[in-house]
C-alpha cells in the first residue's frame, strides 16, 4: 500500500486527495499545507508548497510513493526537477515543460511553430513599441497579457485602444505584476463559448479527460470582475464527440509533439483553455495542472483510478491503460466565496452547516479557503468551499448543489446562482422546450 502527498491547499487539492484516497493501492494521504477539509479526512503537513527542501525531507521520511502537485507556481519553479533529483516520484511537468503556463510568449511561439490554432499575436518588451503597434491596428479589440505568472489576473481584455494603452502602461510601466510584465503579448480578441479540456500526458501520449466549463466572472450572467472560477460543470453538452476529436487532433496532440521536439517533453496535466470561435476551437491559454474548480466535477465523475493514471504518466505508459471511465451522471461545483472576493475579504469567520450539506451521498463539499480555529471550521480564503453534486440530469445536479450550499452559513458568504445555466438553456433549446 502506498502513501501519497498532495501539494497545495485549495478546492482542487482537496478533490485530488479525495480521489487518490479512493485507490485500492493508496492507504495514506498527506496534504501540504491543506485546509480544514483535508485536515478532517487526511493528514495535513504544515509545509509551504515552495519549500521544496522540506517537502522532499518529508517525502523521504514518510516513504511517499507519489507526490501530486496542485498549483502552477511550484511547478514553474521546478518542484518536479527537485523531487526527481532526490529520486522521488512526482506527477507534473518539470520546470522546462511548465513554461507552457509560466510564459505566455513560450506558449504562443510553440503554438505558432506547431500550427495550433490560437489568436494572432505580437510580443513586446518595450512599451513604446507596444503603443506604436496599437496605433497601427485601429480600434480592433485586443487582449494584453503579461508574459509571466500573475495569479490568473495577467490577461486584460480591452474594448478600445485607450483601454489597451492603459493595460500596456499598467503592466510595463507601473509593473503591477512585477517581472511577470517584462514582456507582453498583445493578441486578437476572440469571441465564443469558453471550454476547458484537460489531458493527462506521459511525454509522448495522452488521455483526454471529459470537457468541463468554468465560470470565471464573479457575478450572475457572466458579469463583474474575473475570479479564479466561481463554479464548473461536466460534461458540456454543446461539445460534440467530433469537436473533441478535432481538439485532440489539432490542439492537444500537436502541442505534446512540439514539446517533445523541443526536448521539453510534457508529463502531467495539460489544460487547454479554449474559445469555440466561428472558425473552430482556438487556444486562449495553456495551464500545466488541473483547473480549480474544474477538477472538482471531473473527479466526482471519474471512475478510473487516478493514482494509476498518474503513475502511468510518470512511467510513459499511458497508452497501456484502458480509456478513462466516467460516471454517466452530470456534476456541478458551486463555489461559496467570502464577502468582498475577488477584492479584499476577512478571514477567520465561522462556517456552520457543513455536515448537513454533505449528508446526501451525491454531494461532496470540497474545502478551499478554510482552516480550523479552536475546533471550529473558519474561513481562510476568497473561495471558501466548492459544493459539488452529481445528478442524472444537469438541472438535477444543479438543484442538489444549490440545496446543499443553502445549508452552509458563513457571515457575508455568497455564490453565483447560475452555474450550469447556459448549458441547461442549450439543452432546452435543443429539446424544443
Ligand atoms: P488567460 O489568463 O490567458 O487564460 O485569460 C483569462 C481570461 O481572459 C480567459 O479565460 C478569457 O475569458 C479571457 N481571454 C484571454 N485571451 C483572450 C482572447 N484572445 N480573446 C478573448 N478573451 C480572452
Ligand atoms: N479555473 C481556472 C484555472 O484553474 O485556471
């Protein structure tokens, strides 16, 4: 029996720990540093995800067979290289491969080289050049992106040239994202439905997971500021098997091959953030890890053994495994957020009603920003919980998730009320209702 270490502290990491613990080969799960949910179900280890030395010592002392990394920052900073150098098994891309998320310029150039459809773009390292370029394109809507990691806030979607100029100024002159803004990408703004497609890769081959849709804006009707994600559901009815095959053929596989050709083979989760445009699916961004909250509905529906999948990816034998098996039901995750999120918010407020919310077998409350203080579960982050439910239909999954989230009380906490609605409307239109 194996011991597993999950690195991170959000809803995604609770979901990964929960899923890995279901493997018949796993008997112990540790989460570093974890949250109140992982403390109750598994064992938390108070080590920061960027303290590789302490994580490695812990993994060696406890005989950890597999480490799974949730967030992008340790991946981009080389946690996989450090573990491998110490002879430890770890699931995720090494530092060179993690550039696919860590540098927008790297990702865009790789896509150009591999012929992967994406918004047309230009790269700048001087704000004057960027502004001169903006003068040449008229009032076309663009997106200005910091090259480096910016906690999901590095893409500024602009309506007008004035907004684009202001974005260049914020990133390159005011340096709001620090060194992440030394270079920028200015790209064509795309329109359409957004979709997340994730695949587990072993360097040469991949298995695609079922598609999921995130809800990035804070408020109902996709209004308000961007967030880490306010909810997600899977599968996505608007996506046909043919479209998924096109995504495999034109996006995922060429990306994996291009990474291998560059001698930075990609092992781990390749997450393609896509826009389904009139001209077909195009890549908005790559991430090199599970999405949060997309991970939550995905693991609720995954029947295959995630421990087995991660090991096969590490050993380069993903092709030997049977296809990933999925629960046919629908899953929805609704995020409960702190008052003020995605701006500033208070921490340490009491959360009640968790047990009652989780009493149904088809509901799982994944903790995100929670902690335990004097024996009480309290808020500890902007996204507090991801209440995730399975249902035979999408409206049923939605009803279960919202019935459960209503039982949870925390001062000022709120959620979006329309998670999954676009898909429900689409299904109703198709059925002629
Ligand atoms: P990114 O950090 O690149 O994922 O961008 C964050 C969000 O900005 C995406 O989820 C989209 O909603 C939006 N976005 C990014 N690039 C574009 C684009 N080229 N056109 C339209 N929206 C975009
Ligand atoms: N939910 C979006 C992300 O994980 O990047």
